[in-house]
């Protein structure tokens, strides 16, 4: 796992499906949303790896979005167009199994508090390689928390 840094984030465009779910079943929810995006034809328009956005996160439930980056103006039936604004964000790189991502988030949130900067939603996970052809210990996921202002 990398050290916490602050990065500049460019504006990006996505097609996305949202869901209300529980934190303990996020992986299952991602699988379901991914199947729906694939059925909508996402592989024909993707401009990078998938991203999980977290608009709210509480013990009993969370609102999340499963998204694919696309060129500006690209849409898909039954999906939401979402524009991630440019700005600054806290950044942490997680290397390893997806099942360890919650521990990386916990570490990241504990480090963010010491910086004295206000954060905002949504946080996101940017999946950098494909689990179909990457060993579990080599998976790379970028975790980002936007900084307000």
C-alpha cells in the first residue's frame, strides 16, 4: 500500500448505474451492476477501467455507483451520465486482493483526519487492472477522497 498523497484529478465522464446496498454486500452489488452495464454495451464505449463511486456510506447502508469512463457525450440506454469534476483528492494506492480494500479505506480515513482538510462525496475506487488476467496479489486499486473547495 502506498502512502497517502494529494493529487489533482481531471474532469472525467462516465456512464453509471446506482444502487442502494449494504456495505457487507458491495462486491455482490458490483457484480450485479457490472452485468447490467455489460448488457447495455459498455465494452463498446469504455475509455478505461471501471470505477466504484460511494455517494454515502453508513453502517446500515450505502449509495454507490458502478461506472465506466467514456468520452464526453457518450451515453448508454438505462444508464446515468455522470461527470466527475476536476479538483484535488486524497490518494492511496492499494495493491492486492479486493477483499482487503476495506482495510485500505480504514487506513486512508485515519490518515485523512490528520491533514485538517474538509472532504466531500463521492469517494471512489479506480480499478487499474483486470482481475481476469492479473494475479490477485498484483491487483491495483486507486482509492480517492475529494477535497472540498
